[in-house]
């Protein structure tokens, strides 16, 4: 089984990032959906995008291919985050996964064969779940499962 760890909105809290990375040190890929407020080199092993509070990261969108997934990673602060708009944006880039942050509220849903994921926030959460992140698991048959985890 392959695993992708997804976080967002850590807002300079590198200790929580390190905790998540250590807890899942055998994961295959680490993604950060923006607002780390740090250089990407300082949040390694996470690959990140620029959030509205990021001045040290330049990529606003990244397209990442992993196993049977083509992932669009963005923070989401420069777009209307309706499900319809997300699906259109994902399809425009031939992606089957759309990951964003910004709202600090975790959710995951599959719409029109597009997996939509907001892992929530490591800092300043706006949900009763508290600080959250997500795990995307891909089994040997290429089945995808997404789980929101509490810190």
C-alpha cells in the first residue's frame, strides 16, 4: 500500500509538521496545501504551494503524478471553492484529485470521479475536530481511500 500525507495551514508551526512526518515516516509522498509561512526547504519532506500567507514559496499550483493519481495541489485562496468549480478546474488539468487548504475546515468527497480533499489545518483549526491532516492510501489494486486524521 502506498500513502500520501497531506497537510495545510501550519502557519509557522514546524513542530507539528515534524510530528506528522515522523509519525508517517514510511509514507511515499508528503504534500502541504499552503500557508506554511516558511521556505519549502525548511518544511521538508513536504512539497508545498503558495498560500495567502506565504511569501517564501512561489508555486500557486502544482500538478503531481503519483501511482494512478494526477493531483492538483493549490491553497485555494484565489478561486471560488464550490464543488462545481473545483471539478471543472481538476478536469481542465486532467487531474483526478484536487487538494486545497485555506478554509481550515477538513472535508473529503468524490464528485464526478474527482476526489476533493481539504485536510483542514494544523494551526488555527475551524472545526470541532481540531488540528487535522489527511492520509491518501492506494492499495495494490489502485483503489483510493482518503481519511481525515486528528493530531
